[in-house]
């Protein structure tokens, strides 16, 4: 069994050496946990007591029943009444995360965690990071970690269980400061936000004094990860670049790549995942692309049932070489932000794959105006060598958007450099906006 298999087997059997883990046993365990969660939220959550009125756990005999009888939970519902989701008294809550969401009025979503919830995440980070680190490794965490229960704090605690030296620096504010740390502190592994790691990679290859820096492994998280960025990072640091899929609502962690680097092994002991048709709500078979939906199985403070993430993804049809665990393919961006022109969907994922091939590009902003105008702003590595309209259009021309440009169905309007453009921190997802 691989690392996560052993962890999940321990969740199911309470003894990772007892038997060989099977997908049948995983689904049996998840069904039992789903039924327990339904009973728990109906007893303790104001929101779910109302939402699931007339539905009982004994009505759910299999996972098909779950899909057909249990309604979805939306992000809007969570934003509107977060406190009604709580299943424990406020004095049992150890961490509250407020998520600001673009285009949403009010204070955004609030997600509550008990100490037990946080410990489950630490446990997942502990086992998931075993793919990347060895005892004694020095790990630089470029993610928020100032507060108790923040993702950097939880990751540090998981790494300490592996006898690693974890340094929480926080999101990158000065790329050259970070590169100096990498150069002089013999860092073995970096964990950070995709666009910020990409920024480090670009500066590293452009400055002679940093070219000898090598890292064993890099993990990118907190936002979806374009494959273009993966290639740039691997080449720059002469390393393996792993990716992680998760969101705060999941308990920060959802799935992580193994050494095969071919999709996410999912956190099956704590979460049950579905892929649905975003319009009909129908559960899709493996291999079909749709919206990612998850249900928490062990959450104490704020369980979520059939929560619609808005992320586009799919399950892989075949198991990994190392495991029987289901895998999710790389998430490709937000469904609600896709714009369809003819037979082509345009989203931030497709734009990333094209535009981040421009070597001196650090970050960009984009919005769709009217029916066919794509407006783009960029930030260059060096203000003295700004990015040109030609470079932007050339990069897009070589993508699937190129056909739309040739046919005159889309117009690229490059609005120039934005020197004060902030590099994404991953805490607010990069988006394709429309006006």
C-alpha cells in the first residue's frame, strides 16, 4: 500500500496492517460515515435540520440513494447563514476562517473548525507530505501561517511529525529575499502558491547569482495549478513539482499527488467526492468532466453535505501505478466564470496555459467585455522591458483561442502594463471577470 492507502486503511480498519485496502471497503466506510453525518447534522445544525426535513439516514441504503435523495449545499447558502451550519457550541471552535468572495455582497463565507477538525487536517498533511520529504529535510512554507490553525501552522505541525524542520515565511512579499533564503539555508522543499512559486522560478533563471539553487521537491497549493507553471518550476529548480487540491471548506486539504505525478490521490478517509453535471446535477461517470462536489465525513464543527465547489474536474479512468485509490485529474478552473464562444470554452485555466509561456510575464489580469472583447493587463519582470501586445497575442494565437482570433470571433485588447499589480496570494482565487 502507498502512504495514503495506509492512512485511509487505518481510518477504516483502525489497523493499517490488518488487511489489503479495497475500493469496496472504502465505499462501505464512506456510506456509513455519510449516514452518521446525516444523523449528526439533523440533530445539531439549524441549517441542515431545515434542509433535510423529511429525509432520514435509514433512507440511504447506498451511494446512489445519497446522490438521488440528498440535495446539494451551495456556496451562497454558506455565505448567507454560516452560523446555522454549526453543530457545536461556539466555545468548542478553535479556528474561524472568513473567505472573501469576489462578486458576493456581505462578509463572505465563514468556516468553523474545532480542535478535532484541525487535528484531522494535520494528520492528512503529515501523511500527504511523506511523498515529498524525508526525515531531517528543511521545508520553506510560503503560505499564511501567523495564526493558530492557519494553513501554514497546520502544515508545520504535520511536517514536525515527520521530523522535518519547517520554516513558515508566509506568502512571498519579496522574491529576492526568498531566493536568498533558498541559496543560503539549503532548503530541500518549498510549499507555496502557484503564481508566487512561478515568480520565484522566473527570477531565479534570470539572475546569475541564483542559478545554482536546486530544490528536491516543490508543492503548489491554494489555487489550481496550470501545467505551464509546473513545467517552468521543474525546469528552473531542477525538481519535481507536486500539486495539491483543496479548499478551506474541505478542511484545507482534499487530495495530493504521489511520486507518479499524475493526478490527486483523494482524502477518502475524511471526504467523499462526486463529479456532477453542473446544469442537471446528475452524477457523472468516471472520465466525464463536470463540477466537483464533496461531503465531509468526519467534520465536527461544521459538516458540509454535497457541497458544490464550482471547480471543473473529473476522475481518472484508471488507477495509479502505486495505489487502488481513485484519482482526480487536475482541476481546470471555475465553471461559473467560463465564457463560451462558438464551440470553445474560455476560462482562466486556458488563458494561464498560454500566457505563462511568456518568459518575462509575472502576472496578468483579464476580463471579458461585451460579446467578444478580451481585455488583458500584464506585469513584467522588468518595467524597462514591458510586455508587448504582440507577445500577448502570439501566446494566445498558439492556443485553442487562436482559431477564434483567426475567425474574428474574439478580439484581444491589450491594455498594457500594470506595475502595481499584486501577485496572487491564492487566498482569493484568480478569476476571469466579465463586464
